[in-house]
């Protein structure tokens, strides 16, 4: 956030007048009013209702003359072998509910109508055993919810086995009404997550970093203090400034700049009647263990070998052969990392992780130790490289004879919430795609480069595989992946493989220096992106950070322009945003999008020396680590409040949150049932719930973690990598820089890289610098 730059002075002047219009944000429970069943009359459909069948049960569901009709052809062997249900009902403890419906059946039979916990011990909150006939029975009663609040309860009828054999028959349901009629005894607050008034990065700040806290629920406060948590002494007092409406979070925000707190220590912020902030640390090594854990998490995601860890250790998993989809061929594709909260292994997202981690390492090798606690620790190779190699070794197995690369290996469906060794279904390698093949090609080219001095044989293997993949790409213009009908695991689909090919060409050129790749790359129009669908920026990074690259070449210039123009735009968005990030709409995995922007800004800083970019990158890091509308540090095990219930099978199975994982974060689209239940009435920028069923906000992935690692690397590098005098930040010092300098001094233009303009290295930029620059040009 750059508010302080122009608003600080103003704030000091107006501080006394700042009677706030801050909206005190108190979320209301989702959908607690009116009929909780959105479709209870079945006028035209049974939408919202579904069936569950097991143990031989068989039934179909339709709307029949304005009634729900469940045609039961087999009652199965259990009372719940056939169910008709309505999901996600908010049931508040001590709430009084009124339930009514009409039910009948074409044959006389017994059914059970209940509302229950959907999982665990399936506790019934209300239950009625009913003998029904062809004459509609009206059920109408009031009950009190005695159990703990459950806003994802399930209303259902058990229509399975009754102990007597029944012929095929139809059960009819109509006029279903469920209302919360008395909520006077409901303590809504009791289950609402606490929302802090003062948000900071909960992990901490480096001494020299800009430090800005966000304040909300401000009434008449004007001043804040930073207090040393150990001595309880106030170390800084400052004024709130920058009152900003943030409709996205339905709140009014103020800011406090405490950048002047540079002494190592643990602090918190106080501000009048607001709740104190959580504590945070200022110090040089604040992110050290976070960086290590962000990498070690990948070790814990390893597949195909026994993992050793006190909490998450497990026997080797997924060691069986995989069937090549649609054939009888079986192949060994063991190894690699589990993608996410599920145990699939997918090439496309794996490649993103590899790129992030290797470039993270290249940006600041000194940060990566050989003792983060993986089996290879102490082998003389930085652990991050050992870890990435584990994924590369797996990827090598994913290459088919043709040179093309299988898109993914998973079972047909996602597994239950078990540790990985208990997912034992048939593994399936799904068809080759050109997105996977190009991503593979780029990854292997990186493998060649990064392991060349460590293990020549492995490096050569990587290059050979990359070349084979390239040859395949040349012959196969477009094989885009869609999930086959019978496979429901992650798709990682794409509409175009253009950016993947762009990245592959750049990386192949960088690895080999060969003209063919350069020619191919030069012919491609510039691409962007670093999520899994778009990877163009990895191509740009490959060129921009390539040893000995000709900075006057067209290739270099197109990449430079792409990255710096993105950085410029992103820095502007960060500056504008109430919480200092670049996104305004939040989709699945928004924390990755946010972290990726931080990476581009970090790179932008390295390329141009524009400190607005590095500040913006750090601002983004602060958002991820706690300075956000939810007041949550989105990395498990860090900060004061972090996700306790990630959608992550090992964490769910072991009933504890694995450390060092970045969750997906806010997703305004309500893409899962928990999000629908908990977040429907929550403003867009706060739609995150720490619930293990919320895979669209609270899952983790290897490729959400890796940009965090990369961002940490970039915010830790302090060396100036630009050239003195290169004020237009095009990578070289030339006459064009002197011209820009002249215009700057005349007040006509801005310098892109301020620091590079101070060639005299004195207190400011003036004519003296210009004359030195002219001298430099003469030499
Ligand atoms: O980009 C669009 C945006 O323009 C649009 O406004 C918005 C509205 O729906 O959607 C946005 O796209 C979303 C996309 O993620 C990017 O955020 C899609 O809706 C959303 O469905 C999609 O979600 C993906 C999800 O799989 C479902 O396909 C996630 O990106 C992706 O990370 C996730 O990946 C899963 C794997 O399949 C399986 N393993 C776990 C992993 C993480 O959840
Ligand atoms: O666990 C799955 C998670 O990894 C995926 O990201 C998500 C979306 O594809 O799906 C999760 O699996 C759920 C499935 O989509 C729907 N049924 C329940 C599954 C577990 O929550
Ligand atoms: Zn596994």
C-alpha cells in the first residue's frame, strides 16, 4: 500500500476530525430466515434434492405433478440403502424449528424422516419413524436443536430396507417447510470466527521493510501505538490515516505506518477501544523457518516411498503399476509429490512448482540449506534441489515412448479421507497432452541446467528427455486434455498450449544455447502467466535471468517489457487496494494469484530497481501472512491464527494441520458446500472458511506453496542487480538513459529506476549525476 506516500501528511492534519463512518461488520448467519428448504413444493423440478444409494438400494427421482416422486426399485439391505435428501441446512443450537411436510407411498411401508449430521456418527437432530400409505400423511411439529450448531446439516428420508420385502413402489413428498421460528436462545457469536480490529502480518517484518497495519471498526480513534510485547513499553505512536471504504469486505479501513520500528523484538499494536493486534516479530530472520517449511512440506507430500516424520510419516504409497488409459499396458510411474489435499500426481501443476522452486533457489541460493530435515539432508546438495529432483525423477517416468507425456496419474475418483497408503485403487495414467509435454520439456531443460554440476548423468538424462518431448511437440500441434468420462479427479485442462510451448522454447534455448530454439522462441508472440493454465512468464524469466543473454536482443527486450509492464500495473493495483494486494476478484486459489503477482513484482524490482515494486511484493506477503480481512495467516502453523482444518487428507486423517502449507484462500464463487453454507452472506473478499470440507477455499497444493517460496526468496534478495545509469531500466546503460535523465531533471518524465540515476551515490539525483552519466557514455 502506498497510501502513506501521499496521505500521511494529510492524515496528520485531519486526524482530529476523523469521526469515522466505519461499518461495524457483523456477518449474519447464512439463510436463517424463511423456509430453509429452497424447493419444497416441487412445482417444476426436484432441484436441490438428491438420492443416495448403497447396499443394493436402487431408486430414481423425478418431479411428478408438483410432487417429489422417488421410485424405489430395490430397498437394498440397510434402512439407509435408499435415501432422498436435501443438503446444507443451517441448524443453530437452541434454535426452535418448525418442520412440516406431506408424504405418501404407493405401497404401505415404513420410512424415517430426519435431519442429521452429514458425516462422523450421523447424529440425528430430529427423527420420526412413519408408517405411510397412499393417503398423504401430514407431518407437522416443532422441535429444539439441542446439539452443537451445524450449518451443513442434511434433511433426509431413509427409504431402504424395512425388514419386509417390498415390490417396486413410489414415495411422494410435497409442501416441505422448515423454519427457524425462535432464535432468541441462539448465540450466533459463539461460532463466528473472531475478527480482529487491527490486522498486521502475523509472522513479522524485516527491520528495513515498510510496515503498515490496517485498522477497522474505528469510531473515534486517531492514534495507535506499537508496544514491545516483552517490556510492555510503547516504542512508537502514530496517527491513523487514509480512511478508505472497502465494499469488498463491507468495512471502512484506516492505516497506521510503523516502518520506523526497526529494532528486533516482538510487538503488538494498540489503538483506543479497538482490540489489540496479534503479536508480530521484527527481525532479520523472521522468514527463515517459514521458507524451510514451505519446502519441507513437499517432502511430506512425497509419493512412492516411506515418509519419515513424527506426525505425518507413512508407509510407501501408490507403488502399484498404473494402467495406461484405454489400453492394457501397465507402467511404473511411482514417485513425485501428491498434488494437494488429494493424492493425484499431475504433470502440469508439478511443472509450475518445479519452475517456482528452481528460480526461487537461483534468486537467493544462500537461503537454501542442506539441513531442513529430509532424508537427503547433509548430502552436500541444498535440500530444495534434492526435493525438486524427486519430482523430476517421477516426471521422467511419465514420458511415453513417443516423447509425449501422460497428463496425470490418479485413481478414477478422489479417495476418502485416509492416509495415502490406504488409497489402493487402480492407478490410471491418462492420455498424453501437449500442455503436459511442453511443461515437461521446460522442466527437464531446467533439470539439465540446475543439476549439471551436481550429477552430470542425471542432467544429461533430463536433456535427452526434453529433446524427445520437443520433437513430439513439433509433430503434434495440439493435444488438449479433457478428463475422460469415467475419471473425475483434477482436470488441469487448458484452452491453449501456446504459452506452454513458449516456455519450453525459452527454457530449451537457455539450456542449450541452440539456434533452433531461439528461432522458435523469437517467432512466438510474447506470453504471460504463472498459474498452471498460463506459464508464459516462466519463459520470460528464463530469458531475463539467462547467463550471458544479449540485452539488446529482441528476445530479451520483449521479455523485459512484458515483465516490467506487468510489474508496473500490479504495483498500481497494490497501491489502490485497501489491503495492499493486486486482485479485486477472488477465485479458487486466489492466494496463488496473489503470490504470483508478488513474484512478478519481486522480479520487476530486480530488473528495474524500482523500490515501489519491492514494497508492493512485501505488501502482498503481508496479506498472505495475516494482513487481510479475515485476519488469518494463510500458512498453516504460522502466525497467531492459521488454518486448523485444511482440506488435506493427511491433516484430516491425522486430525492435525500439517505445517508450512499455504491454503487457497478467499474464493467469492462459493464453489463447495461448506462455502455455500458458511459464506453465502459473507462479503466477497472474506469468503474463506477454515473448514475441512471447503476445498475451494481451504485446500492446499504444491503449486500454491511454491510461489510463496519464490516470493520469500525474492523479498530476501537485497543485492542491486541493475546497472548504474540504467534509469529507463531496459537492462543496459545507453544514450537513451541520458536523454531520460535530462527530461527527468526538466520535470518532464519519471525515472523508471530511481536508484540507478544516482550515479554519484550522494543524497539526491541532480545535474551532477547527468554530467557523470555523459562522461560514462564518452568512455
Ligand atoms: O478464472 C475464472 C474467472 O475468470 C471466473 O470469473 C471465475 C468464476 O467461476 O472462475 C475462474 O476460474 C476458476 C479457476 O479455478 C481459476 O481460479 C474456476 O471457476 C475454478 O473452478 C477453478 O478451480 C480449479 C479447481 O481445481 C477445479 O477445477 C482450481 O484452479 C485448481 O487449482 C483446482 O485444482 C485441484 C485439482 O483439480 C485436484 N487436486 C486439488 C487441486 C486444488 O483444489
Ligand atoms: O478432495 C478433492 C479436492 O482435492 C479437489 O480440489 C476438489 C475439486 O475437484 O474435489 C475434492 O473432492 C470432492 C469432490 O469434488 C466432490 N465430492 C467430495 C470430494 C471430497 O470433498
Ligand atoms: Zn502416494
